[in-house]
């Protein structure tokens, strides 16, 4: 989804009421003032999201500072997403992984990109324990809590 530049950028404008996101209030990969802003909806346990991440990283490399991405986790796990009726086994750790990523961002926004990228690399998602250890390396255990 591409949003035009402005103080409150449009995220979705297909329904009766547009939804506005202020990029500086969310995990952001890139500069909040970039002329191209995408919103990435993802789940760390989703194989399709993992492939999309590779493509978005290539786009960031190509467009440089002209592109920024708001990273919004949407776990495909009924434990934390009321829109999911039943959790598939492959998504059973989605809530935990999203929580770890968001805790990393809250502890140190500058550390988020590296942890986010690490969690989406490869064919399989990390275990919550491995993700927790990686996030603690990035921001410290106390800050992560």
C-alpha cells in the first residue's frame, strides 16, 4: 500500500472512513519523510510474508532513502488476533514473535530493523526462545522486559 506524503498518511482509503498512520508512531524501516511509504502487514510464521520481506528488502536497496516501510505485525494466531477463527499449527508462535519484535522496537527503535530482518530471513521462523535471545542481544534483557 502506498501512501501520499503528508502529516497523517493514508493507509487505507477503500472504506467509508480512511485510516491514517503517522509513520513515526510505528516500527519504521527508513525515514518517516520518505516520498514513498509502504505498509507491510506480516506474520513472522508466514512463509509468504518471508518471501515478501525479501522483495521489500530488494526494493529498499533499489530506492534507498526514497522508500520507507511501516512494519505492522498481524499474527495469524487466534490467541492475539480476534479475526483468526482457528490457528494453524505453523502459526502457533506468531503472537510471541510479534510481541518480541514490538518490545524490541519500544526498547530501541534503531535496533528494530536488524531484529525484524533476522526474524524474517530464511525458510523457517525462529523459535520464540531464539528470537528472545536475539532481541536481548540487540537491546538488553532489562530493556526488552
